[in-house]
């Protein structure tokens, strides 16, 4: 079983946000409620990027089969998924925008 908790530490420009958004999408696929997913960083700008890039990634996955195949390959997931599997996740996330905790460490604590 995969761990639900993940800490990503790396230098600027190494793909942390890309990996984090992949992980958030995977958690949503596994049935996690958007309000239960927490993504924290040091700056408000980075926290905003988490949300924008997660929404953009889900929109791409809901509309492009090639994006779904690439996502499955990166995450080591069975590629029985289609774009139709991601549209409800995008809707669920947008419906839960007021519950999402993508923010700074300071604001969280």
C-alpha cells in the first residue's frame, strides 16, 4: 500500500510542484476528499501555483488521452483510466475550493 503522507524537499526548478500535483491527482483518484488533502509551502505564490497547476492538470487529464497515458506511466498506475475518469475529479475539486488547504506553513499553524 502506498503511503498517504509525502514530503518533497528539493532545490528550485527540480519539479517539486509537478510531483506534488501528480500526487494530489492520485490521491483524488484513490478517493481522498479534496478537503482532506493538505499541501503546504513557504510562500503564498507557491501555494497558489499548487492550486492552479492541479486544476490545470486535471483539466488536461479530463480532455487528453495522451495526458492520461503519460500520467499513468509516471505514477505506475494501470492505464485502464480514460479522460472520463478525470472529469468527475475536476468537478469535485472545483466544488470543494472553499475547503482546500493549499497554503503556507505559517497560515496552517
